[in-house]
C-alpha cells in the first residue's frame, strides 16, 4: 500500500467514537482498559487467572472497595475528602455484630442501626465542614479519631461479651450466597452502581453536585443550597462507609480491629484511577467502579506471583503512579 | 473547597494589622501550648503531689522530637498548598535504615546519619518532580510514594528489631537531660533564617497565589521540588530521632506520622489554603499533641478513649482558630 492510499483511508470507527466522547467519559473507558490490562497480564502469568471463578472472587473483593469509594466519590466530586472512612467502617462492623448478636431476628434492626450510625457521623462531618468552615481534611481526620476512640472504648478494645458474635446468617447470605451462579454481593454492587450513575447523571441533585465541584461560588449564586448539599453528601459518604462495614463483616463473619484501615487510601485511589478529579467537578461512578476492580485485580496478580510484602507495596504504589501519569495529569499551565 | 468564599474588597492595612494577620494563628498555637502545659502540670501535681521535673521534661521533649521534625517538613509542603502523605513511609524507611546499618563509632554514626538524610532528600525529590513536572495532585503522588517507601522499609527491616548505638541515643535523645530542646532551638533558628531566603519567600509566594508568583518570576517548579525535598529531609531526621528514642527499628512505626504530622500543622495555625503560617507554630502543635497524651494519662482517662479526645481536641482547636481569624478578618 502506498503512503497516499493510507491518507485517504477513513479513520477507524472506534477512533471516531472515542473522539466523540467527553474527556471524562474517555477516562472511564481508560479505567476499564486498565482493569482489562491487569486481567490480561494476570492470565499471561498465571493461566486461569482470567477464569470465571477467579474473576468472580476478585469482583467480590473489589465490591468492598467499590461501596466505600461510592461515598468517597460523592464528596470528592464537590472538592472534599472523607478521611473518617476507616473507623466509621470499623465501628459500623462492630455495631452490627454486637447489636444483632448473630441472630436473624435482630438482623434488620441491626442493619438499620448501623446505617444510621454512618449517616450520623456523616451529618457531624458535614455540619462541621459546611457551617463551621472546618477544612474537610481536618474535620474528617478528627472524626476518624473520635470514632476510633469511641469504638475502642465502648467495645473495651473488642473484648466485650458480644464483640465475638458473628454477623447474622441472613446478612451473611446477602453477601455470600449465589444467585444464578453469581455471588449475591455483586448484585448489590450493581444496584449501587446503577443508583449512583442515575443519581449523578440523570437527576437535579447530580447536576448540583457537579456545579458545586466546578465552582462553588457560581453554584451558590445560581441558587444551590451549597451547605445543605455538602451535609447530605457527607452523610451519604458515612452511609456507604457503614455499608462497607456491614458487607465486610458479613463476608468475614466476625469483626476485627483495624479492618477499615486499608479502605481509606484504596477508596481515594479507586476514585482517582477511575478518572474522578481530586479537585472536584469531574468524574463518574462507573470510573470508580473500574478503579476498584483495577486495584484489587492488581493486588491479586501480585499475590499470585508470590511477591513478598515489600514488593507488593512498591509495585502497587508504582502502578498507581503509572496510571496517574497515563491519564490523570492536569492541564499544562500557560 | 466546599464553603463559599467571598473575596473582600482590597483595602490597605496598617503594619500592625499585617502583623496580627500573619501572627494570630501562631499566637493562638502558643496560647494553646501554654494552656496545655498548665493543664499537664496541674493534673500531674494533683496525682503525684509534686511538680514535674527534669525527668518529665526530658521524656516529653524526647517523645516529641520525631513528630516535631516530621511536622515541620509537612508544614513547608502545606505552605505551598500541597500535602505530603509520604512522610510516614519515609520515617519507616529511614528508621529501618538507621536501625540496620548504623554501628558504634563516630564515623559510622556520622556517615549513616548523612546517608539517611540524603535518602530523605531523594525521596522528597521524587515527590517534587512528580508534582511539579508530572502535573499530578500532591495528595495522589504522595499516596503512591507512601506505599513505595513503606515497601522499601519492610524490605530493609522485615521484622522489628535492629539497634542504634547507645551513644547515638545519648546525642539525639539524651534520656537524662532535656538536651533535645537544643534541637528545637536549632529548628526555630533555621526557620527564621529560611523564611527570609529566596526559597522561603518563594514558597510563601506560590502558596498565596501561584499564578501571580509565576508572573513575578518565581520559578514555581523548582520551588515546589525544593519544598518536597525539605519535607523528605525533615522526615528522615524524624526517622533518625525515632530510632534514637526507641533504640531500635520498626518498619511500620512511622505510619502514624501521616496523620499526626497533619494534625500538628493544623494546630500550629498553618492554613490549608497555603501561604500563611509559621513552622514555629508547628513545633508548638507537635508539643501540644504529645502533652495531650500525657494530660489524658494523668486525668485517668481510659487509654482506649485516647483517640476520641485527640480527634475532638483537633476539631475544637480548629474551630477556635477559625473564630479568631474571623475576628481579625483574615481569610481561610
């Protein structure tokens, strides 16, 4: 083929399609691409890594990050951050087992109580940030300490009589049973993903979130109740952290101390890998979902490689940097 | 940020107003420190019927030193409107390096101290280059490097252990006399000089308004890299002091400094919006946090509730700061 013939070849369709997308949507695609790449590399190194069973197992672990990251995405979209995730999650998990005592009869009220705890911590965070002008980093950092102290103190360092209870069978089933050959937990994640996408893309509430994240003064002048929105979003973040705690304790059976610690940085990283701008105003939950899968799949590949602890930690950090450098850079200034 | 900021119309200020606006948060930090010291002495006296003496002062100073260094580094980055989450990993790494490689003898101690500080500077430079040239958000860069430095620390010292020479402990964290106060004085002097150097002035300039600073010929990228290099170096010094205080190493002992260094910076009155504050306030903030733990102990509060009171105290202290800033009419 001559060089001249090449120039008149029409652009491939996928390229046109990609160009027609907004940069934010393109980032969501990149995030799914990154997840697929990790699975492909895993399959190359360990035939069977990409098998249905293995993918299901990875998706279940990724869903825990995905739940927490849903709340994190909401507050990051308005330029905030929620550092109180670890101990809200941990406190919620312990509250679930101690209030239900593992009995199915008390499962419903225990779940509601636990979700209410998440909403309450989010309410306090939101009030401090929106009405008392405490920086989000400080307010949620303080709240993390407050929840840590309360959780440890009230449960006497997880030595209380009811602390060793298991999550009720009914709650465990929601996470661990199989529906149509797929773990039930994944349907829950699908529901969260659909709800989040609908909320962000198809409702006034969602439009307001992006408006605040892009320019909160303009949003305020346009008549949006920025403070109320902020409070609501932090409440949702608390709710999702509590949901993460419930699902995690249902999966593991019992609560442990420190079980929430990995979810702080993972929830932020998942959102950012998914193309959510840490400065607010840009991003979709579908990206966060892909980011969660990428992170967990990456860890699974490294585990399958029998990589020592230190190597996993280094590769993990390095991979986040590479992904960020690939598509997370800010625009060139001047 | 989420709150609606309103830009006040420009008005000229008197010298005195400028001074109060720049120094009000620092004064507040010093007042909180004085109050916390008073509370500590009072509770101590109530429990033991005597005043805290040389031993208690030495213990407070030695416990505070690693945090003082980590937090001063953190404040330099916060002044540029950045955030350095990797200080925890850097302390892990430098603490492990010191505990595994340093041997008795002036030569080994000197060489390894310098090497460890160099490692800190190099780690900081990596952060700085990624922020300045990679155009990535500081919080994300340092989140990733935190993981990398933590990994390298575990590689260096897989299980807690190792040791640092006794003489080293005597020099950095003398258990008999509060000689650590000399290092605090040194930091204050270094800060007062640094604040007036080209780099120091530029850091404040880009923290206040990056575009304006660029227009005035500030080399924004070089300044940012400089700030992260300093943060890494200070974190490394914190790692050395931690090794000296605990006389051994632990590849995870630095992790707490991610959050405590931020807390000390906040208590020290440094604005998260950059360009306002003083590292002297941060030093006060670090001592406030150490004293708070002692106060809780002497108030016979169940140690399990310790983080509860720390978190509550942090939020209340910030509210006080916000209130005072509103009164003197300064932003963020």
